[in-house]
C-alpha cells in the first residue's frame, strides 16, 4: 500500500464538492493511510461527521472547545504527527483565511500549527477562481510552499460553466503521494513528455486516430514530477487529467504535436516521447461533412505521411537524452532493434501490444528497454506508473555511466 502508515489530516470546508472528500478519504485509507478528518462548521451542512468517522475509524474534529473530544485541545500535537495536510475542498474563504493567518476554528488553527506538506484543492462557483483577490491569496500561499492545485473546468453547482470544480479523486491522491515521496533524483531536470494519440481530420466530424489512451505518457509525467523534475506534458486527446504541477500543452494533430515538441525541446534535459502519433493524415480534409452514399458505395481517402517527430527530435536534441516508444505485434525484438537504429534515439521502450492486458488502454504494461550502446533490460508486467519509474531509473543510470562501460549488456 503506497501510503502505509502515513498520518494524513483531511480538512473539509463548506462546499457542495464536500461529497468528494468522502471518496478521497476512502481511497487514502485503502492505500494504508491513517486519516484524521477536520471539518469547518459549514462543511457539516453538506456531509455529516458520522460519514467521515465511520470511514476513517477516527474521531472527526471541528471545534476547539468541544468537551466531548479529547483531541480538540491538542491541535499542536496533531499538527506535529501529520505527514501531510490536505484541504479538499478548499473554498475561497478558506484560502483567504490561510493566506492571512486567520485562525478562528479548529481547521484554520491547525493549518497555522502544521509544518508538514500542505495541499489545497480549491472548489468554488462562478468566476470566483479568477477574481484578483482569490488569485492573490493563491499566490501568497504558493510562495509559502503550499501546494494549491488548479481547479478543473466544467459544469458548476450553480448551473454555470467555468473553472472551479474540485479535481477528481485520482488527481488528488496523485498529489498527496507526490508530496510524500522523498525521492528527488530529478530535481533540476526539465522533462518533456508526449502522450496520447493524435487525430487527423477527414472532415469536420470524422478523423483518423488510434487506440492510445495516454495512460503510459501521463504515468511518465507523474513519475517525473514525483522525483522533482519540472515537466512539460504535450498530449493528444485523452480522457485523462494532466498530473498536477505539469505544464500541460493539449494538441490534436501530429503537426501540432511536432510544433509543440520543437518549441519546448531547447529547454528539456530529458525527452520521453510516449505519444502514439498517426503515421498518415488525409491529404485534403473536406471543409464540410462528407455525405454518405448508398450502402454499396465506398469512400477512398488519399493519405500522406506525417512528419517523423521522433527522428526529427533525435537530429535536433542537442544534449537532451531522448527516449522513444515502439508498439509492436510480431517479431518484437527485430523490429525494435531496427527502429532503434533508424530513429537515432538513446533509449527505446518496446511493448508487444498483441498481448492481453498490457499496452493500449490497459492499466499494466510489460516492456523491453533497448539503448543505443547495446544494452537491453526486460521488465516484467507491472503497473504503468512502475514502468514509468523504471524508465526514469534507466535514463539516470545510462547518463551516469561512463561511455566506455555503457555497452556492457544488461539483463
């Protein structure tokens, strides 16, 4: 369990999104964390304390002067025990109090006493997130070392649409795990990651694409962030949320991905190209929807090759370490070796997508790592996040090994 034994304080404030805090609590405890919930008075209008107490197995704290709670007067001791303090949802009111040091209830008093990593996940309505006062408070908190996550865009409780939704539970858990990860071996590195598929338009409603979900590329971005790197994530269309902390660049087509990759290449020390870029695009996409003919009438498309982004990055990467991906279905080692030579990458990550349960849209992967110095490393089946860390381990190992020793075979 990734959070086994960790002491986490979960602060809940008065927002309709408080119900997601229940789901977050369940996920944190499932990963082994011991969670103490602290509620503001307004939070109890949305979710009852009994729900949190039942799921956490611990008293729920809300008042500094609750005579029924032995822990209510021990806010300093609780703050010292905590490994992480998460406020989700964090209202605009809570952000303002925290930024200005106001301590008028248990939650805000505990925030002043704590010295562990603090994460706040805002949730608010209308245009509140973009208000100058809110943004100033967020900036103040970030300058003090608080991790304030970006709220998501979408439909809000008022019926309006905008930025203010509480991030989904997987995003929140990812942020907590990263805050508690001591490994910082990529501090000072800038990692450029491409992820997901591309979409090549046929007409305004149809396109050519592939089965890539983006899970592998997003896992690489998450792993690099956990290890202290600055991350730029360039992604084609996926249903995934970008990991908090990454510079996110959404694209659609192969040409857009190429332009974004070249734009960020100069500042990158490591480039990991996990995206599944379409090899071809329609030569002349229709400006209007192509009408379907009779049932026996076919459609002929003229396709042209897309730019070979990986090969171009290899030619222009300078001192950056370049990692490519190859999805194969047969003669995996032979095709991989050919691609390694043809593309000019430093490290190639190869997987056999014909196998069940790995590769496209799966949670796990099983890969072979080939490097240009002749080394190979075959990894067993594992989660994509574990694969991502193994790739980063290999990058660091190859960069730190003298050139004269890199050709020694791996296992």
